[in-house]
């Protein structure tokens, strides 16, 4: 389980809006991730058939806003 803080995609600052999610991709501390919620959270091997409401489904490599990168995992 991971505690996620939603972020602003431009400033990357946290919004103090938290979600607890099952980690289906092996994300580490401090990584930016995508998550699915609701019934979509149960479409991973780790959560299939379980009462999961949120699941991490991808690790973010980059964020691009209006043609400019605000985040790159690998620089």
C-alpha cells in the first residue's frame, strides 16, 4: 500500500489531497505515479477480485505541459 499525494503538474507541489492505493507496479518512495480508482482499480493481477478502491498502475517518466517538460525522471 502507498499513500499518494496529488500534485500540480506544473509546479509538482503536493495538494494535500491524499489517496491510499495498492501498488501494482513496484513504485518506490518519491516516484510520480498514475493510479486508477473505483472498479478500474481491480483490473490488475494484484487486485483482481479484491476489494481495492485505488491501485497504482504506472510510474511517470515525464510530464509535458504546453510543450515544456515540468518533470523528467531520467535527465
